[in-house]
């Protein structure tokens, strides 16, 4: 009897203990699950909040831009997407037509020569007529020439249309920066130029990658290679031509009008005479010529450098160059922060000097991973200075000669780029693919150091701080 009672009692206690243990485990697991869920929910919430803040910041930045600049950015996006499609696929189209590789070289030379030839006349015209009219003309006729090139097959037609595309492409290259300067004040220019240069690269990446994907889709759908290329190239030309529409809505401003309200405090320091304008233009042109000489030794041949030294595929090189463009976009957006801390001139010099170790490392390494890493950082750091340089140029050259200043600096860069081809070829032939590239990268480093030193001593900002009171009033923000 007692044993039976003990058995029953123990059974009840064990059952209660099991229920209690089960309840404790259930509470523990529920609490742990809730904690994990809350942590995951919090992390997800933080990500959502960060995304919302980023979108709100982008939206706020966009709304702070005036109507003309927003319309220009929309037009430039369409224009550069079309240019990106064309730059990647057109040489494949010419090859598919049955022409030898020398034909592609001829077309590139004709287009580049036409662009260089028209730079200075467009700059002079831009200083005397409507920026809106020139941009509309450039967008419309560049798009039409692209569309014509997508359908042409005869040799003479290919050459004539390449020259036309080169001529009209110069309109956007020369007039974009003066247009932005004329529709903004000094405070927002540096950030605005960073947005502009970043948008150009991003739109070209979208155009080049999207164009290649579209051509592959059309071919998989049964189109022939030449038909798919023609369709994509025609689409790129139409996108560039459509840039005409947003520009048509731009509100025309009086000639040489500043975005700042009239008054004694100007939005930028205007030189007191045409002589000072020409002196500043000559200095900017000299600095860009030296950078162009250095760049012309290396940049046009980076794809050959990777394929010759590391025997990698063209696909890998294309991906690497696209990554370089992405890093350049990021560095351009970071540039204004550095310029606000150390000053724009010092920021330009710092970016260029920081790129030198990566430049030399690229030239001397035999490791593909190291070459990729150093190439990406050299590309990003060297090009990050471009928007800052444009801001310095428009701040130190008067409205009446900004177009000319921009065209002359671009012409000097292209001349430097074009003249170094034979030098690079000779060094590679004479010293082989290792020491030939090592020498060209080293010479580029020396030229970059020279350009940075000249730029710093010609535009040292301490000289601006010791200027006369009148100049100090001119330098005051609007």
C-alpha cells in the first residue's frame, strides 16, 4: 500500500517536473527566438532606415538643384547612355561588316582628329552664343550621326559619319562645364561638377553593359549578329538624340548671366583684365598638356598591358576596366570633402601624388592580383581630381572665356595623348613587354609629378589669401 502511494506520488512529481522543465525550455527558446528575431529585425530596420536616409538625401540634393541643371542632367544621362552603347559595340559592327582591324583604327583616328579640330572653335562660339543652343545642336546631330553609322556599310560613308560624330561630340565635351557654371553659384559648383563627371561615367557603364546584353538577347532570339548590332547601335543613337528634348525645356538666361543675384559680392573671383584671363588659361593648358603626355603613355594601352603581361582574357580586362570606372565614380563623389578640408588646389595635388605609388606598382609587378589592385586605385585617385580642376578653372577664368579655357585644356590633353603613341611603341619594341611597360609607367610618374608641382606653384591658394581687399571681396561667397 505504502509502495503504491510512493509510486503514485513519484509519478506525479516526475510528471510535474517534466511539465515544469518543458515550460522552462519553451520560455527559454521563445525568449531566444524573440531575441534573434528582434536582432534580425533591428538589423533589417537599420538597413531600411539607412536606405531611406540615402534616398531622402539624394532626393533633397536633387530638389536643391535648379530646373536648368536637373534638365541638363537628364539630357546628359540619355546622351551618355547612347555614347556608352556606341563606344563598346561599334568596332565589333565594323569587324562584322568584314573590314580589317586597320579600318577601326582609321575610324577612331578620324573621329578623334575631328573632335580635336573643333574644340577651340566651339569654345570661342560658346563664349559668344547660347550654351543651350549649342548643347541642343550637339545632342541632336550626335544622335543622328550615330543612327547613320549604325546603318552605313560603305567605307566612305563610315569615314564621313565618323568625322561628323567627332565634330558634334565636341559640343557636349566643351560646353557642359561652362553651362553648369553659368547656372550655379560658387558654393555648389564643386559638388555639382563631381555629380556631372560621376554621372557621365555611370551612364556610359550602363550603356556599354546594357548594349552588350541587349545584343546577346537579340541574337539568342534569332537575329543575325549584324542585325542585332545595328539595332542596338540605332537605339544608342536614338537615346543620344532624345537628349535634345530636355534641353529644349531649359530656360534661356541672358548672355554671361551669373546664377547669383547682382551685387558687389560676385559668386566667383573675376580677373581684372583679359590679360589675367589669358595668363590663367595658359597655365591650365600647360598643366593639362603635361598630364596628357603622361596619360598617353599608359592609359590607351592598359588592355594590352594586362593581356601581354598576364595573358588574361579580354572579358576579364573589360570587367576590370568597368570596376575602375565604378571606383572612379566613388572617388569623384569623395573629392569635394577633401577639397573643403585642404583647399581645391592641394586636393588636386594630393589625389595625383597619392596615385603615384599605385602607378609604379602596376608597372613593376608580376602578380596579376597586385596589378588589379594597384590599377583600380591609380584610376580612382588620378581621375578624382578632374571635377576639382574644373571648379578651379571656372572660378579663375571670367564668364567671357570659360568655354575657350575648357576647350584649350581639353585640346592640350588630347595633343599630349596623341603624341605619345610612337614613344610607347618604341619602348615596348626596344625593351620588351616587362621593361618596356616598366619604363612607360615610370615616365608617366615623372610627368605626373612635374604636372602636380607646376599646378601647385602656379595656383597656390596662399597667394589668394594675401590678395588685396578688393580681391577678398570678390572671393566672398554670394
